[in-house]
C-alpha cells in the first residue's frame, strides 16, 4: 500500500512525532510506503512531494514543528481543487491519504472523502477545539509553556504591586487560557465563550488590592471579547474561515483597566512561543498513538474516519461528526475555574 501524508494549518508540537509513527507503522508492520506532501494542501494541489522512509523520520520524535512544512489554504481554493488533488493522488498511486490538522484541514479532508478519496484524519491543534476527541496533541505543550510563563509573571507582578495580563492563544476556544489559568493560580481568566464585563473585571482588581493582596494575574484568551456595547476592540478583519477576529485584546483591556482603576497594568502576549519547540512527553505519546492507529485504520479500510482519544483509548469517529462544530469550553468547566479566581 502507498500512504500519503500531509500536515495542514498552524503547526504544533507533536506533528513530527505523528509523521514518524505513520512511517514506522507503515514500514514495520505492513511493508507499505509513505509519501509526504509538502506544505499541507498546497503541496498536494501543486504536486510537491517528498518520500518518507525510516531514515527520513529518524530523530523526529522530539522535534517541534513539522518536517513536511505546513500552510493555511483558503477553503474556496480547496473546494475548487478537489479534482486536481484527486488527480495528483492517483498519479502517485496513493491508496489512502492521512491529513493531520485542525478544523480547516479536517474539513478539507472530509470534502475529499466525500469525493471518494480514502482518507483517515488525525486531529491536531494547540487550541484543543476539535470535537469528538477528548484532547489533541500540542495542547499539553502549549499549556505547559503558558503555565511556566505565568508562574514567572507572578513574582514580578508581586514585587511591583501590578496587574499583569497575559494573552494566550485561542481564537474560538478558551481551553489554553482555562488550563494555564488554573495551573498557575491566575486571579482572572477570560475566554471567548463568555464575553467579559469590564466593570466586573475592574471590581475584582480594586477589591483584591483593597484587601491587601499584592498583585493580580489575568489570563486572557486572544479571542476573548467584552460584553457588547461596553468596550470597543480593534477589528482584526475576518480569518480564512470567515470568522471575525479582534486584535490585541489584552493590551486594550489593560489600557482600559489602568484608566478605570488607577492601578499599574502590564501586558504580555505569549504568541507563537506556545507553538514552538519540543513536545511534552504526553504529546509525544498521544501523537505516536494517533499515528499508529491512523495507519492501522488506513490498512484495515476504515476510511472517512478520524482517530480520537476517548478516555484512555484511541477510537475512530466519523470525520463528518468531528468537523460539524468546534469543541468549546463548557459552562461547567467555566464554573470550576470561577471557583478558583478572584
Ligand atoms: O490554531 C492554532 C493557532 O495557534 C491559534 O491559537 C491562533 O489563533 C492561530 O493559530 C494563529 O495563527 P497564525 O500562526 O497563522 O498566526
């Protein structure tokens, strides 16, 4: 059998571990070949390939990023390119395609699957917002990095009796903010799922200082927004999937807080540091298990499926279900976090 593999969307720690697992499972258990497409769907559309054998994946387990390269490709381009992608796959004799990616990549994978291409999807994103899987690899690494950074901010905030706001990634889902906030003992966590009330945020800051607390740490997901009509945010336009974006939420909230409370506020935007570098051991294991199970599913003919973590086991779920909606933070998880803030 010949398996095609590509990594699409934003990179994340663990992608190389998956590629390694696919290649090693294909070669060692099935004597199959693996062909990589460069830069996600773009490489498939433009017929840019690289053969992947055991030697090519040597040393990849611990390396961040993706050796295949990645890209974000507009959905319209993919819609229009289905026939072309099918042609390239047929030309290379690819029997099953394993796309590794987030919402956009898996939606495109579903499209190809509906068009008759045998596909087994692997979910990845630091945001952890893919539905039907308990977790995606990359998330644990991102949370660990964010937690370490926030731990560091506590001591400097304390020394200066300041409010320190940390902006973490998460455009549509606040999982990173929620977990890093809980892990680092943040006093305030703002997520996209629940618009924040600027007056309530000011009250929290004022009350903490009034009772003698030394500092305030607030974790703000980049997709957090204020309650409508309470505070303006800079419009960041619309992303490739048609979702509205705002930019610099933590910085703008910080300026507003400083103005309203008279407290010194500093803002740190963690940005892409959350996506770079070595995956945690948890992510290496999850990525490896996903790669192994996807390759087995490809050989056993379970196409149109996505591998998913359910409890402690790796299952297969219909891709159609996985891409139907994003997995966002639930009210009960928000309530848990709220119990530990303030
Ligand atoms: O989806 C992963 C992610 O890191 C989001 O958290 C973030 O909003 C986005 O990608 C950033 O994308 P880019 O790297 O294209 O700026």
